[in-house]
């Protein structure tokens, strides 16, 4: 019996005896580290797609035409100065009807059926014509927008609202390339006049 005990002690001391490895769930060693969970990786932020209308057309030294077939009431006109261009906007209550935007050598415009002419500020002009539109009962703003501080657009004036034909003349400091496009909700015809960097 004594010999058996001695042999067991020798086996344990020399490492020849059976070994014991606690399992991960064993509570015999409270200091045993639990396996680390993998780090959480956040997905990269999603870049939202560009909404229609956010990408503006290029400027072009040409005349423009467009619009939809139908009748609309003209409700507002405004002008604004932006970085790189001056902007003129006509607003309608439903759609932007058929239109033309035509360059002129001089800021001289015929006033409706009277045949009389008016000369606006500047040295060049643009005629904005909208067909199947009227502002007789819906437009209450100023029909002569003067902006001597703008770089290109010096004056915008309504020169006709007669028999479904609305026209605005734009007086420019010099001939300018344009971009013309339509925005919905509300319906607007936008004319941007390019400012050339000096």
C-alpha cells in the first residue's frame, strides 16, 4: 500500500500522471478568461443618390425652347445673384407651358401688340416667351426688376401679357451663355446667365 502511494506521488511530481484541463464552462477557476467576441465592424456610410434636378445642365451659347402642351397661370417673377451666374425665374401654377428663350444683340423689346419698343438697362438682351399662359389675374408682383449691382442681369421687365402670350425681356451687361431648365412643384422656368471669371 505504501509503495502504491509513493508511485502515485512520483508520477504526479514528474508530470507522468493524468492531466486535467478545465473546460470553458468549468467554474473551478474563476480567473479563467472567456473567449473574446469578434470586434463589431460598422458598415461604411451610404452616400445617397443625387436627386433628379440636382445636376444642372451645362451653360451653352445658344437659344432654348421646351415646356409642355397646356395652359397655365403665371404667378411670380424673381431674379437672384448666385456664385458664377445670375438667375431669372418665372413661376406658374400648374405646368411650364411651351417656351422659347432667345438671345438678342440689343436690350430693345417690342411691347405687345402696340408695336412700341422699350430699351432696358445693359448692352445685350434675352427674350423669354411663354405660350398658353397668362398672369392677368394671378400675377401681382413687380413687372420691372432692376438690379444694377448684378454682374450680368441688369433688368428684367414684362413686355407682354396678351392673348395667352407672356414675354419678359432681360437686359444684360454683355452677351452671356445660358442654361435653361424647368423645376416642378411649383412649376418654374429657370434662366441662368453665366458670369465669366475675370
